[in-house]
C-alpha cells in the first residue's frame, strides 16, 4: 500500500512537474513571441494582465496609450480594466472601435486563458470609416435625389417573375405601398397591374431581351383601389459575357397626361364632327400653301375626294389669276384673322367655284409662320347673280347712253326745227306787221297802238322760243364748244337768279370731245338748277380742269348744305340723273354738304382713249 501510495504521489508529482514545465514553456514561448513583435509593426499590439496592467505595447500603440492616458507598466483606466476582466472571464474575443484624435482603430481583445492575460491587436480603420461615411452621405444624397424626382427608380430580376430587388422610397407617395411590400413579394407588382393590361405587359417585358431598352404604359392599382397610368422605362443590364444581370428602370405617373390626351381626343372628335358637318369648306395649308388638312365639305365643293386634295398645292385648285393674290396674302400674314377677296376655284369637272375666303395664320413657338387655316363659303350662285346683274346694268347703262344720245339728237332736231320754222315764221310775221303799221294812216292811232302791242307780243314769243330751243340744245355747245357753253350757262344763271357765279377754267384751251362735253354740260346744268331751287346760296364757284387723264368739274356754293339723307334719297331724280350720266362714260359724281357752309359737287370723267 505504501508502495502504491508512493507510486501515486510520485505520479502526481510528475504530472505537477510536467504541468509546471508546460506552463513555463508556454510562458517562454509567449515571451519569445513578444520578443519577436517588430517595433516597426504599423498596427498597435499590446498585452494587458488580468488586473489591467499594460505588460507590452509596441510603438504603433502610442495613439491608444494617449487616449487611455497611461504607459507600459501602468493600469488601464477603470472601465478598460473591467472590460479586460470581462474578456478573460468570457473566454471570447471582443472587438471595439476606438477614436484616437483624428484616427479610428478597430481593437480586438484576445484572451490567453492559460497565461491569464489579454493580447490587444489594433487595426487602423480610419480610411475605411471615412469611406463608410462618404458612402453613407452618398447613399443619403442618392435617396434624396431618387425621392425628390416624381419618377420611381427600381431594379428587378432579369428572369423568372421579374421580382423587384430595389425600389426607391417615393413609391409610397405614388401608389401608397411601402417598398418592402414589393421586395418581399416577387409577384406583388404584376398582381397590381390592371387585369386588362397584364397580357400586354408580359409581352412588353419580354421585348427588353430583344432591344435592351424599352418603354410602355399600363394601369396600376393604388392602395386606395384607384388606378393610375404608369409609363415604364426599362433597360437590360448585361454582364461581360452579354448575359442578362438585371433590369433597371423607372416608373412615371402619367395619369394627368392620359386624362389630357383623353380630353384632347374628345375635343378633336368634337372638332372633327363640327368641321365635317360645317357648311363651310375648311382647309389647313403649310407655309408653302401645300394642303395638309381638308374637310369633306370642301372636297365635295371641288368634286374631289379628300385623299386627292391632301398634299397638293392650294393653287392647283384655283384659276390662273388667284394664286398671285393668295401668295401675297400668305407673305403679308399677321396674327389676325383676315377676310380675303372672293377667289375663283376650278372644280374637277372644269366649272367655276367662287368662294368667299377668310384666313387665320398659324405660328410656331418661335413666332415663325408655319401655315394658315382657311374657310371658304360657296358664293358661286351669288357671283353668278352679281355677274348677271352687272351685265344687266351694263346693258341698261348702254341703253341709257343710247337713249341720252338719241334724246340729245332729238332735242337738237327739235331745237333746230323750232329755231328754223317757228323763229323764221315769227320773224316774217313781225316784218309784215311792221310793214302794215307803216301803211296805216297816222290818224288810225288805235290800229297803230294795236300793231305795236302785237309786235311786242311777237318779241316775247321769240324770246320764249329762244329759251325753249336753248334749253333743248344750246347751239353754243354745238357751235362753240363746252367752255363758251358753260360761260353762257353761268351768265344766264346769274342773270336769272341773282346768285353770283364765277367760272375758272384751267387750262383755258382745254379741249373736250362732243359726247363728254354734252355729259359735263348737262351735269353742270342740273347742278345750277339744284342750287337755284334748293341751296339758298348767294355765291357759286365753278372750276373745270384736268388731272392726269381725267376731267374734273367742281361746283361749290355757300348755301345751307345738302344732307346725307338727301344725297342718298332714291327719289332725288336730278342727282340720280347726274350720277347715271357720269357712270355712262365711266365717271363718278361725289356730293358732300356741310350744314350752313354749302355743298360741293365733284365730277370726275375719264377722257376717251
């Protein structure tokens, strides 16, 4: 037993010695290890005893020692001593980050259980922390940019159900759902696409693998159950081998645009209904007068189909004279709608289409003229009626000229006959009466007085005959011309009415042919007659002159002044006769009165070529 006991004691003693020997060897190895730490190691390396005493620290550890305020052989601050003890008691390594002035270190506390101390291994992570901070700022900036735009940015898988892998936070503002709802459920996006759009959307997404870029539009159900219109712009990202990696893109809410487009379509449909049911022909031409729109009414007016008109020049459908006027109108475009003269168009069958045209110019955003919108009203029947009326008036005017000439000729004949026959008869009668008077006895005073009375009566009749045939056709007009005839007329008017009448002729040797002389004389005669009957004037001034190829007659009085109503009165046959005489030879008569100042009659007669 004693041997057994001695053996057991010996065995225990050996084990104790081995344990102590092993411990010593480990300590030697640790000491040897510490001796091997290079002083130039760029990272901090320290050894701290279980009581917090610093056993070793290399040169790179100085920033840590400065923060702790201690050196080798001194204890760490209390909180770090406690931390070291906690690491030893837990038997697990712990990492901390420690800011040292302008540097940041990651320090690992590694327990050495058998030696009852802790090794500290530091790593300078200043650059990494700066990079992390910069990345954080960049991420914040990116999120701000992503959320400050109305578009939602996303990435999605390039296969399978195309589930979202990223989606910007502003998705919530657009549709009411959180980004996580899209990321956690791969089919969430597709399930909320309008059922009527899902088949088309599936086909649209597949196109991305052919084009790499694609955009399309669809309806998406919001959280409140309403639908919005979304424009989806996407791009396929490929790896270096050309294989799809992911899809990136953005969604834009285009609901307002779609509503505007719908309203615009409604407006255009209404516009087209109005345009195509309008009685007016409507077209739109570009700056070169090429037709790019025409309504059915205008096509029917011209006898063409709409397709046959589009793309052709407007001039192709007009007569030879109208294009020049239209061209000038296009050159002189303004911002205002303008009425244009009536234009003559050519129908497909060759007949005329007269149109009353109005035009409104069109400009681009730079105020450059790009074309015009025109409207045409078919006035062919009106123009035909006007032409018939014009021909009728010309015929009536020709007839009036003929009748005036015939009347003047007849007056001249009658005046000659009165002058020759009646005048000669009266002259012979007076001669005979004078002869008879001379033969009467001087004591026949009664008969002598009677013959003298008859002679005076014959003189009166002669004067009346002169007045009558002069009124019918003054011989002075035929024998001496217009100027003497006007002088004779003015003197007779002044003698008869007591109204002073001054006549100014320039040039004095003005020559007027017989027909125009008759017209001017008769108008002058009628003017003096009106002044004598209605003007209450005391003075009349008459001028006759030339202006270019025109003869100008102006008669002014200082009477009460004719009114506009009197000038336009359809029962003023004298004034009407003056106008008709002037019109018959291509001239015109203008009459203007000023109350209590007088009336001016201006006659313009073109000379015959």
